[in-house]
């Protein structure tokens, strides 16, 4: 026993270049101490330099030496344990390090690092890092980082980061970031960001941002932004913005903004705003103190003001203190003052102006009408 312990101590402290090894029953199988290249069984070494492949258990003190081009060398199939850190090129199985765990290329299985856990290329499985966890390329599975969790390319699964969670390209699944959550390209699933959540291109699912939620292109689903929610192109679903909701092109569904709701092209569905709502084309119901558009069809309830641009059209029913349609009205307007350049319907209010009526009937109290 004394001789064996002495051999163990010698193998662990001797210069790595000497490649001293002690093996029971051999240097390739069983219990091997030292920098043996290939082992089936249990391998114990201070820091790996010559490792090629371990099938079983690889116990080390520190990360492997880098290869000339800056990546780890040697694969582990089974259990990789580091006191305080461990790593390898490809790790398949369970990796655990008091300080950290890292794979120069791929990691498949379970990885637990006191400070960090990650893979230079792809990670598949479950990863936990006290500060951070991530993959340089793709991630599939569950990733938890005390500060952040992310993937350089695509992420599929569940990412939780105390500060942030995200993917450089596409993210699919559940992303939670204490400050922010997002994807450089498309995001599909549930995104929660304490400050913001979003996607560089399209977002589909449920998005929550303490301050804002957005997508560079299209967004579909349930969206909530503490201050605002908006997209560069089309918005479909339910969107709530503490200040406003907007879409660069079309907005379809239920849109609620404490100040405003708008779309660059068409607003379809129900829009509720504390101050104003509108779009060049409106199809549906608007509930806002002020509203307007160019081509409006539906029901409008705007206590203060409803406006249709010159040469525009309104089809439906509008209730407002001042209905100003500088185009055609096809339907009913109810207000204190109703104005229509061309009336094809009915006006009810104190002052009703229909410019296309005969002289003497163009301005009437209580009621005015024109039917082709």
C-alpha cells in the first residue's frame, strides 16, 4: 500500500512531459494514474496533455493544455470530474467541476460548473453554471447560468440567465433573462426579459418585456411590453404596451396601449388606446379618445375626435364629439359635430354638415341624411 500511494503521488506531481503512469492491472484499463492517452476504466491525472480517449471516469485537477490552434484535446465517454475544473475535446456523459466544465468541441449529457459550463461547438443535454452557461454554436436541452445563458448559433430548449438569455441565430423553447431575452434571428416559444425581449427577425409565441418587446420583422402571439410593444413589419395576436403598441406594416388582433396604438398600413381587429389609435386602413373596432385613418370600415368610439383623411372613405358607425370625414361616409355618424364631404348615410348630432347635399340642406341640426 505504501508503494502504491507513493506511485500515485509521483504520477500526479511529476512533470507532464514525462508521462509517468501507474496502472492496475495495466496502463490502458482498470485504475490508471497519470497522463495515459487511452484508458478504459478510471483515469486520474493532474492536467491532461496527451489524452486521446477515456471510457469510464477521468478525474483531473485542471483544464487540459490547449493544442497549438487553441482547443482542448481528448475525448471522455462517461464521467469527467474536475477539482476544481475539467474539460476535453468531446465529452459524452456527466461532467462536473467545482470551478468549471468545458468542452473544446461538443458536450452531450450533464454538465455542472461552479462558475461556468459550456461547449465550444454544440451542447446537448443539461448545463448549469454558477455564472454562465453556453455553447459556441448550437444548444439543445436545458441551460442555466447565474448571470447568463446562451448559444452562439441556435438554441432549442430552456435557457435561464440571471441577467440574460439568448441565441445568436434562432431560439426555440423557453428563454428567461433577468434583464433581457432574445434571438438574433427568429424566436419561437416563450421569451421573458426583465427589461426587454425580442428577436432580430420573427418572433412567435409569448413575449414579455418589463420595458419593451419587439421584433425586427413579424411577431405573432401574446405580447406584453411594460412601456411598448412593436414590430418592423406585421403583428398578429394580442399585444399590450404600457405606453403604446405599433406595427410598421399590419397589425391584426387585439391591441391595447395606454397612450397609442397604430399600424403603418392596416389595423384589423380591436384597438384600445388611452389617447389615440389609427392606421391608413382600419378594419374593426377602435376605442380611443382620438382616432383616424384613410380607409376605415367598422365601429369607432372616440369621445374626442374621429378623422378621415381627404378623399378617404368611412364605412360603418362612428360615435365621437367631432366626426370629421374629409371624404365619403357610408353609414352612420353620431356626435356633437358631424362633417362629411360626401355623405351616403345618416348624421345625428347638434350640427350636421353634408357638403354633397343641395343648398339649404348642407348644414342641419339634429339630423342630416343623403341616400343615393
